[in-house]
């Protein structure tokens, strides 16, 4: 694969303007999308578990909620790569 440079980037935002827009990658990149999706899905799972009408999913303990929260806080490139690996087969 060709290394990323001002000339090989898909858009000028990834190339010549990277120094000014680099921080936006945390939000608008595929990694940013995955991180946000993990945060929303974990929040949704916890909310569903707290809904008394949903008896199939009991509430999470405080320790389990803390562990789930750490999944969001510690989300990194390794976790994103793991998601990509899973998505290849789904």
C-alpha cells in the first residue's frame, strides 16, 4: 500500500491540511464511528437492562457497569481492528 502523503491522500483534508484537521479524525474517521457506536450500544444495553418490563435482561451490577464503561473509555486501535476482523465474517 502506498504511504499516506499530501499527494496520495484521498482528500486534501487527509493530505496538505492534515496538520490542521488531524484531531477531527478522532471523530469523523472509521475509528471515530466505531468508538461512538460502541458507546451508544453499551449505553443502550445498560438502559434496556434497567427497564423492568424487559425481564429477559436483568440489570447489571455496579461492577459490570463499570467494566462496560471502561470498554468505551479504553477503546483503542486494537479494539477497532478486532471489530473489523469480526465484520469481515458477518
